[in-house]
């Protein structure tokens, strides 16, 4: 009887040890599951925070302002206008080369624009050259003008086309008239002397020269006639020619 009792106690002890071992195993597994869930939760928070920080940094990064660029066709048109105004002697290549930039600079100086030598919106509009849709989305810069507040005036002019101021008339100086008279005498188109005065005989001689060289017969010593004769214009005269070209372009628009 005693043996049976001891055997029963031994079995109960073994069952208790087995139950405790099973409980310890389940507890360990539960701890591991909780630990794994905690790690995943922390990782997800870190990824979310990183993503938020990155998007915030991206949102705070300032956007670059669009750069205004003239098209090849616009450059061609500018070169043609500058050539007609006796400010450019090259061909219409559509390229902003050194000679073109220098001519643009001269034209800008005579039209109330800063002499940058670049084709910005203000220069194209003042020349009467049509903008592309993408260019119209870029506003006129105040820094393009020599006088503050000219942006508003430019907008008004581009809408009405009637506020352009008529430039001063072109006038040849005494030295230029003398040089022209010499050319006319050498070409047997003038019998008088070289006195630097635009008298009637000189005007008649100019008319003959203009007709012989396919120029518009005005009997005046204008910029086109001086250029044809190879007589250089003064800087002020170049500005007058550029202003006249701008005025004519504004009148057409």
C-alpha cells in the first residue's frame, strides 16, 4: 500500500513538473511574440517619421524661378529689326552671338531698358515681338528697366499700343554732310562745294544718289543713306534710329 502511495506521488510530481515546463515554454514564446510586435511597432514609427521629415524638407525647398529664354525665331526677328535700324551689320542667324548682344545693348540704352545685352521679356515686348505661351507666364522683371515703375507702363503700352512716344527726328551733323557732299561731288551728282549745309543743290544730289542706290528718295541725309555711303553714325544717332524702330513696331501692333 505504501508503494502504491509513493508511486502515485511520484506520478503527480512528474505531471506537475511537465505542466510547469509547458507553462514556462508558453511564457517564453509569449514574451518573444510581444518583443517582436514591439520591435515592428518601433520600426514602423521610425519609417513614418523619416517619410514625414523627407516630405517636409521637400515641401520647404524653394522652387527655382523659370528662366526666360528667347526662341531662335525671335532672335532672327530681333536681328532683322536691329539691322534695319543700322545697329547690326551681321546676318539673321538666330544665335545670340557677341555682335548681336552688343547691338541689343545699344538698342536697350535708347529705349529705357537696362543694357544687359540679353533678350528678356521687356526687350521683346518693346520691340513688338510676339511671345510664346510659356513666355507669357513669366512676368516682366522690374530690374529690366532703368526707371522704376516702367513695368506698369509696359503693360499699358502692350495692351493699348498707343502710348509710345514719337522719337526725335534724325539729323545729320555738319561733318557727315561734308562727307556726303564729297561723295556726291566725286559721283558728279553735286556741283557745289563741301560747306556742311543741306542746301537745295545738296538735296537734289542726295535724291539722285538715293535713286541710283535703290533707296527711298527723300532728298534728306537719313541713317539709311549715311550707311550706304559708308559714313558712321554717332551713338546718339544710333539711339534715335533704335527708338524710331521701336516706335514703328508699337504703331503696327
